[in-house]
């Protein structure tokens, strides 16, 4: 018998708007970062179907990136 937890890992994704709110910047700033890709910027995932892109970011990657930019 295995002692490992066999439950699947659940990833939490957030929207660009939620990312902007967490970072306390505008949506436009996050869009600019998406295009310029500063060092360590989180990878985005297209969760949408069809022609409309619905980019999402992994919450833990966003938190790590924000923490890496903290001034304290």
C-alpha cells in the first residue's frame, strides 16, 4: 500500500484582470508586460475555445513573480 496522496493536484488560474488587481496596476500594463516579457514574467495559457483568446496565468507563478519584484 502506498502512503502517497493520490488526489490530483488542482491548479488555479487567474485572468488578466485578476493579475492586474493583484499587482495593483492597470490591465494595459499587464498587456504591455505580456508583449515585452520581462524576466521571470509568468507564462500565459490560452484557456479559450474558438477565435477569442482567453489568456490565464497560474496563480502560484503570478505570486512568485510578484514576490520576486517586492522591494521589502
